[in-house]
C-alpha cells in the first residue's frame, strides 16, 4: 500500500503543472491503492470526496491569501491535503484510556479465537512493566484447552506474575478472583485475557459482558487479526455493540496482511488503535499513532521520531528549544538549522538508523553502514562550513540559478565556490541542498503538527 501511495504522490512531484487532471489522476491512484489494501469501499469513496474537497479548499485559500501560487507550493498543498485526509481516516479523534499510577488499572482483552489475545496481553504486560508499572496477568480463558498453560508459559518467560486455574471452569469467577487478588496486592496494571470462540457467537459475547461486569475494566481492548481483511469491519461492529471496547490492537501486521481492513474497523467503530502486533515475540509490539503511521505508509520517514529527536536535541538548551519549535511552526528551516541537526546526529548512536528516519535523508541512507553514514554526514557539514552567514541563513535557493518565473534551473557560482572550499564535489553540494530542501518542505508541511503530535501521545 505504502509503495503505491508513494508512487501516486511521486507522479505529482514529477508533474510540471498541477491542474485538475493531475489531481484527478492522483486521487484515482490513491483510491485503487486503498481498495487493493482491503480498505472498505464506502470509506474509500468518502475519502475521495473529502480529498477533492480539501485540495480545492486549500488551493483556493492559498490563492486568496495574496501570494502568487507557484506550482511547487501547489504540490505541497495537495500533498498536505492528501496526508491530512489519510491521517483523519485512522484518527477517530478520541483518546484511549491511559493507565495511571497510584491505582489498579484493569485492562481486558477481547476478540475471536486466534486473534492474538494471549500473546498481546503478555506483550502489553512487558510494555507497561518497562514503563515502571507493576504489572500482572489474569487468565480468564476456560474454553480453550491449554489456555492457562500458554499464558503461564508466556508470563514466566517475561517474569510477570500471573493468575489462573486448572480446576475452576467459570471464567467470571476466575477473572474476579484474579483481579481482586492483584488489586489487594496493589498492582498498577492488571491485564485480563479472555477466551474467544471461533466466531462472534452470542455465548462469547455473554461471557465477555459478564466478565466485564465482574472486573469493571478501565479499558477493554479489542484484539484484531489484520489478516481477516474486509471482515474486520463487521467483526469490530459486533464486538463494539456487546462489549464497547475503548481501544484496538491490530496483530499480525508482520505477515502478508494488508492492514486496510483494520483501518476500516477504526473508521467504523470510531475507536483508536493503540498498538500494532508485528511478530510472535514479546517485543514485537509497536505504538500506533495516526501521523507516524501514515507518513511511514507514504514513505516519508518517521515524523514523530524526527520531532522527538529534535526535542531531545533542543532539551539540552531551552532557548534553542523555543527557537526550534517556533521555526517548525512557522515552517522556517534554514540551512543553519539543517547543519545543527546534522552535527548533533554525528554524536548519536546508530547513525544509519536515525538518519533513515529523517525525511530528507531516508532515501539516501538505504542500506548504508554507520561508518559510511558518518562520513557522509561529515562531508555535508564541511559543505555548510564553507558557507557565509547569508547563505547559512537562507533556505538554499541562494545557490540556484532562477528562470524568469523564479523557478530554479541549476546551480550558480556560489555553489561552485562552496564545493571548492569544502573539498567536495558540486554534485554533493547539490545533493545536500536537495536534502535540506526536502527537510524544509517537510518542516513547512509539518507546521503546527509538531505540537499536535506532542499532545497526541496516546499510549504513554
Ligand atoms: P488468542 O487465541 O486470541 O489468545 O491468540 P494467541 O495469542 O494464542 O495467538 C494465536 C497465534 O497467533 C499464535 O501462534 C501467536 O504466536 C500468533 N500471533 C499473535 N500475535 C502475532 C503477531 O503480531 N504476529 C504474528 N506473526 N503472529 C502472532
Ligand atoms: Mg488465548
């Protein structure tokens, strides 16, 4: 899906003029990519309408704001409109429950058999334990033979206290006893694993409701197998009616699952996804948030990661932090800022990994070793060290020859001087400028998003 969406947007950046025809082609490509990924047909249709409307509105607004509209700006506006609508699709606009310290938070997992509940419960326990919560597991699955053994094995491996029974056959009784015991022992997070029948049978729903009434969960989590595709929507609606879950975890996204069905489930139930399961191991749990998910899908790198990184960098110096936040908000990002980011990167751990998460660099860093990444970074910094202050404070266009319409046609004398002065090639200078431009385009597009994503950290 990501590849196709990315291609669609790639076509947009190649187009020399952004007219209705180009926009329609983009929308068409997006639609077929989403359908192929199993996103619900109705949802895709409404998305198409919304994207068209948002693009039109944004372009009109930009046009009336007084500044002439360049094709490159138009592309950015279209790209942002698409991005925002895709984010809105996976963002139900409601916040899930967050466990708090100082009380026993009860979480209950529901979902059909084989969805990944037991595995996910253990992953969650490990996650919250790492966050400093005293965490434990309760096995309320008396339906499946060996269910308690499975949970016991997982819990033991992860060194998580657990509760269950080989003899008691009433899941409600086990759940109540387990939760009560752990409440008394003042555990912070008590995770209740339930059974799931093959389908959403009424018996299962009744059992879920009864367990829920007995343990009064702070959050009920529906565990959804990504590979069920289109069936995700019906299944999650049915569960929503009977158990009113407050969060979704989508599992098995590491396989060949398309994941689009899961997106449809979110839209259908207006419930946030909080985590993704990406493997059978205890650590294969990823936090989910709409913006990073969509940017990854679109091959834009992990924006949240980038902002977190920038915040870390800026944290060491509060004045700088303010300045950087302001720049991002205003969409200003000069070469000097780029240089600062890069030089901080030089002193960080796994360079290639960090660099590949940064939009301007992700393409250039594919399959590059840490060592190569380091020398590449150094050369980029050399280039900027050969610039004068005016150049550093610019967005990089100062190095370009412009045509009569103000569009860049190539490098000018300054670029050649900088290449000579830094002992690099003109090609490297050009590359560095392209990357800085991608970054600054991103900063522009990010606009207030930096702040939005700070507040939207659901799962902490
Ligand atoms: P339950 O019946 O809902 O409790 O499901 P289980 O936790 O027993 O999981 C069913 C199967 O799915 C097991 O073989 C798990 O190892 C596997 N599984 C669970 N989550 C994931 C995941 O995120 N990725 C993969 N590849 N397998 C998973
Ligand atoms: Mg189970």
